[in-house]
């Protein structure tokens, strides 16, 4: 074999090695690409699963909150009715008490005013009597002699 044949053979071997290396690099690049794509797909599926779980959990939580709200609403309506009945009962009792007081004349402010007026008049009269009693008698009171009653006058009565 001549040198040229050896160089051709070496060149062919080198060319085969370059093609093989290029093929290996291409395979490696493709595998890296596929690994990245697989990672993306796996991440997508995991996120999708979590979103579905959260959606299910949030729907479940929402349903639980609705049930709790209905329960509280029912309890609230019950309490409202109790308080309303108590207020109505108290109002009825107050109304009855007011009616009895009115019938007895205890709520009559007009009577209270009249009593106040009469009390002030009595106070004024008392003061006038005290003044009159304190003044010395200006004129002596003349004594009148009474005539004896006759028997005929007694018989008429």
C-alpha cells in the first residue's frame, strides 16, 4: 500500500469518525431536547393535577361554607323569632299595664295638673289665713243677743 492509499484510508477513517462523532452529538442533542420536552410535559401534568386538586378542594371548601352559612342562617332566624316574640310579649304586657293605669287614673297628667293647681291654691289660702290671723282686730265685733226660741217655733220644725 502506498502512502496515498494510507492517507486515503486514514482520511476515510477520520471521516467515519467525524460522521460517527457528529451522529453521536446529534443523538445527544436530540436526547437533551427530548429530556427538556419531557420535563416540560411532566411539570405541566403535575401543575394540572395540583390545579385540579385545588379546584376540587376549593369546591369542597365552598360547599362546606355554604352548609355552614345555611346553618348559621337557620340559627339566626330562630334567634330573631325568639327576640321578636319576647319584644311582642313585652309590648303586650306594657300595653296592658298602660291600660290598667289609665283605667285607674294613674296616667292622667290632667289630674296631676289639677292636683298641683289645687295644692298651690291651698298654699295661697293658707298664707292668706295666716296674714289675716296675724293682723290685730281693727273693729271689735259687736255681740248680738239672741232671742230665746219659742215653743211654737220648735213645733214647726
